[in-house]
C-alpha cells in the first residue's frame, strides 16, 4: 500500500487493515518456518505496511488530542 492510499482510509478501515496485515504477517512467518514460503521479501513488505498504518493511526491520535 502507498501512504496516500492509507491516509484516505477511515479510522475503522485502518484498524481492519492493521488486523489483516498482522494476520498476514503471522501466516507468512508460519509458512517460512515450515519451508513453504518461496518469496521471503513478502515479510518485509507486510512489516512496512504495518508500520505505515501504525504511523497514520498515531498521527491521527496526536492531532485529535490537541
């Protein structure tokens, strides 16, 4: 996901996307451990997506508290 796409999401959509990404990361790690994952770069991209989503959530929290 691009950062502009993430910023367009509502708070509820951000939470849903974060949960989905975390679940996906867990599945990728499990597949890696069982030697079923062929492209380990997927893990890195999902981790970056999670970080982007968490950053936007935190920015909105900071702006909302002012």
